[in-house]
């Protein structure tokens, strides 16, 4: 016997995208606030008139707000993947988040946060959502900050927002942002003392990106992590020594820093590399475990692994988000959490992190807006 279909809606997501309260929406739609609340939570199935009124107030079609699905599954296409899981997986756990009016599913992956609880399992061609999933209170960030767990804790504790972190280099994170697949991207591509900060680097990396904002998280120390047994005291000595290097992928801030070191010391000769580590802690782990002698990472990752460290540069680390998401409650919660005193104090206690500019917000026009 087939299951009775149930009516679901994304009224709350559309409302919050406009920065409206339930009272604001009820006034515009001519409904009671209690009625709007009951519809959003699924306790009340709206009448045809109420559904039409809500769609008119929110400037969308009724079908954009309401849909039918079975009690336990969602057909493929009803809840699209941000990107599909590997075809070799017979079942795939996923996280859910709303972004740009869409309910996206993200295949679960290794995260700097450990293993956040998944929201469902994709099995035999259907999405099996777990109960009590709140995709509208989930913020997806792509970054390589090893201290991002402090931000996740601050968002959950003070704002009730769940943070999903995708481990990506600066340019890979910006690519996801430009494609509308994450709410914010972590960027550290320039020195902290550069007047324009990361603005020009973002424009160069993603010329199609529209207006955006940069939220400063920290200025941090990036440099060369070294096996303690090495007798090296300067980065020039490190570059000229016959040692084994672990690199990072092209497009990462660490790779740009490594290229800068070799450019200054060896006229651009690329270092012999054993391969590319996934992130800062991956670089430190490769050196700590004896697979490599040196590599570029943050001081925090180096200190955690008890390695020697040579500072190369202090970088500006920002979270970049589109100007169009400025009114999203999750972005507002992000800004509030980063600016909070407890978070800034915790950040300032980390080796190599400077929180003096934490919370500053920089607005920038994209290349397209500048050209017009």
C-alpha cells in the first residue's frame, strides 16, 4: 500500500531571504501571524486562497512554495544534489541546506568539524530524510581554516545556526560560491598589509562574481613547517637544502605562499614535491609522520604537530559572501558570531592568529559592476 503524500513548503526560506518576520509576511498576505507560523511548520495545510496570497506576497509561484512528497522519501530532482555523490556508492549520507530558494543535498565528506550528523541517506534512487532536519538554519561554508570549529560552536550556541564546513582551498571555495552552492567562501590570498585586502584577488579568481562582501575573520601567520631535526633557521636555507617538500594544490593560499618563497630565493624554480596535502593539518601531519621534511601551512597547524616554524607572511583571512545574501538570517548570524567578544577572545589565543581586525566588513563591486 502506498504512503499518503504530504504537503511540504519552503515559505520560511523565502520569507527569511527577504529579511521579513512572520508578522511582516502575515501583513502582506492578509493572514494571521499564527496562521503563517502554522503553515511554515507544517501544522496547517493552507487553503487555496491562503497559498495564492502567500505566493503573491513573496513574488513567486505557488509551486515554488508548496510541493507533495511521500512521508519518507523524496524523488531525485525534488531535492537536487549540490553535486552528485560518487557512482560507486550504493548509499550516500547527505546534509541539507537551503540556498537561493533551493533545498540542496550535500554528500557527506571529511570535515574540519569531524563528522556532523547527517540529514538523510540516498538509497535506491530516493532521498530518505531523517526527521527534524532544519535546512533553513544550516549555513554552508567552504574554507580551510583549521580553527573553524570555534566559529561553529559560536553559531550553534548563540544563534541556533548549524555550520557545515567543506574543506576547500581559497579558489576552489570561490568557485563554489560563484556557482551558488555555498553561502560563504574562506579566502586568504594576500598579505594582511595590502590596502585592498582580498578584494582584487577575489575579482581575479572569479570575474563573473557580482557584488560581494568580505568579513574579516583573522590575520594569520603562514610559513614553512619543518621537521624539528632539521638544522634550518631561515626560509632561504630551507629552499636551498636537499629536503623533501609536501605541497598544496594550485589555487590555495598555501601554494601561493610556497611559490612566493621559491620565487624570491630561487628565481621561480618550483620545489620538488612529494604531492599535495588536502589542507594545513595535512601538511603538518605529513611532516610529523616522516613522509616529508617541510611544507607551507599555518602556524596553528605547525604548533599542533610540534614542528619548527618559519613565518613567511601574515595573511588576511576573510569569509566572502554575495551581496545578495546580506539579508539572509544565517549570514547575519555569521557576522554577529564573528564580531562577538567570546569568539574574538578565543581566536586571539591561538598561535599565529591576530584578531584585532576581526569582524570588519568590506563591500566590493564585482568586475561586471565596475565595468558598467
